[in-house]
């Protein structure tokens, strides 16, 4: 099951992090994110420690810092939301460089930026060291509902197919002299979207019938059984374990 191609976030390598079983890495990242979210926002030093821990993981995985930073741009919308919070939040206000800012808004903005950035960075490192097919197998080994795993698998497998279909439809429109110049052309684009939906639906029906004819009974077989040793679990859980110690100190101090 799963797609046979690598995704754009994946960085091929032979590091110890790459070699870990996918479900161990998924469990480690999930536990790390839960710990980060549970950390009090006032413990600003703790988030710095978390960043250092992720830096050590990136070093062990041989993932360059530039690679991670470039893919952190995906959180720009959240950054914009965080920037607005000090201006619109209510409560006590302070003057910063001539601007009246909400204290609660400043704390909220810091909370969103710190925890969101760390969560995205952890996800980027997971994607950079784990292929798509491995991620799906990891989800299946973690006993995620089979239907959700299958939906994700087909989304990945046929995403490129649908994209290629859109490209052919665009070329067909342009070969007939169509150019999008304003609102009056949105109707044509809407009809194209409807046609794409119908084609995708029909393709899904054909694929489903083909699967049933080949013995599909509602679940996909697990092709690769991956055993995880205690040493691998210990190595994978080192990150969330260290983060948990920092989180406890953050609450105590």
C-alpha cells in the first residue's frame, strides 16, 4: 500500500533517524508535541531547550538547518495571526515603541509562535526522514482506523493523477484561445472544476470496482511487518523523554 514516489519534504539519507521504524518516529513526534503544548508559556527558557533538542535531532538525521527553516514558511499565516493578537486582545495594556499592546495578547502571540514553530519543525524533521509509504505503514502499525489510512493512501497515490488532469484541462482551454482576464471568466473555471470533480468521481468508481474484482474486502493487507526493538524505542523516545523533564521543570520553577 502507499505511493511509490517520494514526497518533496523527504530527504534521502542513511542516518540513525532514517533507520528508525516509522511508527516509533510517529509516536515520538506526537509525544513531543503534546509535551510542548503542555509547557507553561511563561517558561520561555524551556522552549529554547526544545529548539536545541530538535537541533540535535536534525544533526543526527543530517538535515541542514536551511532545509528546515525554508519549510517553516508554511506557518506564515499563523505568524500573521499572532502578530495581530497584541492589538486586538483585551485586558491590561502596555506601551511598546509608542504602540498600545495587550499584555494577554503578547503572551498569546508568544504562545502561538513558540509552540506552533516547534510543532511544525518536529513535523518537518519527521517528513524529512520518513517516506510517504513508511508514514502510512507507521499509521497502520499504530492501529489508526483502517479507513482513514486508506483514504490518506489514495489521496497520496492519486494526487498527482488529479493534478495532471488539471494540467491537461488547462492546456486544452489555452489551445482554444481561453485566457483568464477577470470575473467574467470565472464561470468557465467553475465549469472546469465541476468537470474535474465528475472525472475524479468516475475514476474513483472504476478503481473501487477494480479493487473489488481483485478481492478487496474493506481493508488493505500489511505488506511489511516491522519489529521494533527496545533499543529503537529508547532511541526514538529520547526526544519526548528529555522534553518531558524540561516541561516538569518549567511547571516547578
